[in-house]
C-alpha cells in the first residue's frame, strides 16, 4: 500500500440497504461521523456544515471536541446505491486561519460488497500525493489515524441501529 492511499475494511452483519442508508443519508452520516451538514447528499452537491461530534462513541466524541464548530465542506462525487458512495474534501483542514480552497482535495470512497457473511465495506482515501508537500505527511497521518477510529465507529452505529 502506498503512503498516498488509505484503505480500511470492515465486515458488517447488516442488510446492504441499511449500510447504504447510513452512508448516503446526510443526517445519518452526520450522526455517526460527527458532522452537522446542510442539505442532502446528491452527486455534484457541495455540502457545508460543522463538526459536532459523533453520537455513537463517547470517547471519540470527547476527542472530536477540540474541533467542534469547525467548518467542513464535502463535494459529493458518486452515489451508486448499495455499491459506491464517494466525496471529495480537504484532508486535515483544521486551521481556521488557513484558506484551503485553492488546494487539491482527496477522494474518500466507500465501496460495498455483499458477501455470504454480510456487507464488506471498504473505505479508501486517495490523492494525498497532490496535497502541498508541507501538509501532506500530517494530512495523511491524521486521516489514517482518524479512519482507524471512524470505520469501527461506523460498525458500532450499524450494529446499534440495525
């Protein structure tokens, strides 16, 4: 695996329709991920919102508290029901005094695969090689760590809400 691509997998013992709804509905996505977003996801939509903290795990919510209220932007890329949900964002864009709008984004992609055991969800974040060199290592490291936490939080959300 390259230092420019993050990949995490989880097996979810839930119906594909349930997993899809938790990914593709902006309100549900916000509950497990810790965002309050304006509007609903659709391909091409530019979503804005703020960090509010996950409703799934109290320890993770406490860790997110340092970023509470910070603005977030997502550009919804693809939505193929029960297959692919993807968006673009500025990774580790946490400095409120910096304008990230001119920087390239990374692509966050959730792919679903039905198996005999359940739904295999693969998270991939790519494009770090285009992030400015002075931010690249920190953005990659922070997001890799973050997805190591948030993918299991998603699993917890699905188990609890199924």
